[in-house]
């Protein structure tokens, strides 16, 4: 009898232990509020920067500012009205540029950056998105000054020991040459 009872209990233990494992439920679930709050915070930062930049442009009567579709502003220091070629994807451009704060204080000089070579929209070169997009609006030989909100510049990260977080900047870019790619 004890052996029969032992076999029944053993058989029941095997059946109970064969139950499939249940997924553990998270201790805490996120509802996506962090991302929503971050997006709202970034919109507020952009709106404040935009107002500041628009006031700065309104005070500057010597330059004719153009608003780009990419969310930044620019004016021509040197403009070429005869040339029609602008860089396309895959073209190799050579240019120089600097980075200044909106008061004109140099953060990274043209000399520090040196002559840059960039394959348009195909290079992993560490250029801020504003510079990459601004180059595509230029023609060979032109010099353009861009005003970038922080999200088009160095954003949250800034530049260590040179530029804080969420600071709009200006950059003067001179496009020296455009080498057309074979695909164009």
C-alpha cells in the first residue's frame, strides 16, 4: 500500500511539474510618458531658441536672412548668381567652416577644423546635421553664414569644455569645390 501511495503521489508530482512556465510580469510598466515629456521639452527648447534667433536677425539690418526648410537660417557673405550647380548625393565637396556662438565668439575656428572633404549624404564624417544640410544649399565659391538651433548643432551633448548643452550656434562655411560623382 505505501508503494502504491508513493507511485500515485510521484505521478501527480510529475503532472503538476510539467506545467509550462509563465512569463514574469514587469514590476513596473512604462506608459511612454518619458518620451512624451522629452518631446515636449525639446519643442519648448526649440521655440525659445527660435524666438531668440528671430530677435537677433531682426536687430541685424545689414544681412538678408533666409529661412531654410530644414529649420535653420542663413545669409550669403559671398554669393554666386551665375553658377547653378549645387552638391548632390555622392558628390565630394571641399569646404572650410567655423563654429561660433550667436554673439560671434569663436568656439571652433576654421583653422582648427582645417579643409574638410565630405561625400554628400554618404559619409559617416562627424559633421553636425546643420553643416551637412547647409552645404547642399551652396554653390562652389560661395561663403554662407548659418544660424543653427541646438538640435541642428551639438544639441544635448555640446562640445566638451567649449560649448554647453542646447546652445544654438552660427557657422560660416566656404564651399571651395564640388567634384561631381559618376552616378550624377
